[in-house]
C-alpha cells in the first residue's frame, strides 16, 4: 500500500524511532491482542449494501468532527459513495464502508501516518469489498501502512521488523455495526431522502457571507 512494501511483502523497513501512541481508544491494537481482534466480523443484521447515512451520522459514528468530514470529502480523501451533495438542499449519503474507511483514516492519522500514505491506503481499501475487508489487518510503523490478510503474512511482516501497531479492520467493522444501530439511515433502493434542514456548517458559512 506504499512504495516500500506491497501487500503481503516481507521486505525489511526500519521502524520509526519516534514514540508511538499506545491507547486502544484510538482503535489501535497491541500486536499481542491482534489474534482476537482479527476474528471480529460485522453484524449480519446490518445491510451494508443498501443503507445510506447522512453526513452528521457518519461523522458522529466515525468519531470525527463535521468539519473534518467536510474537508475530507472536498479534498477527495473519503467521498460519499451513495450520494454526493448536488444542488441546493441535497445531502450527502455515506455507505457503511465509507464510514469504516473514515474510522480507519482517523486512526492512521492519529498514529502519525502521512496524508500521502493515508490516501494510498484509502485507494487500496476501496478496491476490496466489505466482506473482504473483514479479513484485513493494517499495520503501521507511524510512517508506512502495510496490509496482511493471513496469519502467515503477519508473522512474515513482524519478522522483518515492520509494524508497530495493527488495525484489525474486522474489529472496526464489528464496532461500527453496533454503533449504527438506531441511527437514521435510508434504504437507497427504496427511498430518496427529502432535502432537510441545512447542516450547521453550511448555515454558518451562509451567515458569514450575508454579514460580509
């Protein structure tokens, strides 16, 4: 997922010498706890293919601010795949997978991964289906991002001295599945949500424009 290491590669790379955050609250799993986290899977009750979530829900569940969500959408880091904001009053709709990627982006940035490598990681994640992602573990040394899809690849990566923290994507999916329960969503195959009240950020921008 970066220039130094391809998915499943066992090439050596020097781990970052800087101290890395260790808080599990960031969604980062110490290496010795990855075994259990890897087994996590999304709840079957969540129909990830047919549900769309509005931007305020996506930002809340992903653990980011609306301003971050808006910036990432405008700069193409994570763009809503169900529906973009087109025309006055329309609202973006994010899929389950979009929100999952939002969570992963936040966690990678929190570990100090560069925005360039985060973009590469996002591009790679978008190439996989939701079910495929449940078997993926991302490792980061704070500089690069490495993907493993099997226990053998994890062992090879660690033997090469790479990988300080791991993000078990399946674990993040299970966490997200629980978080979206009860949140307002839309069956994109059955309904088109009516334009609703402007979000807070848009309202502030228009207010400033009127004042100036």
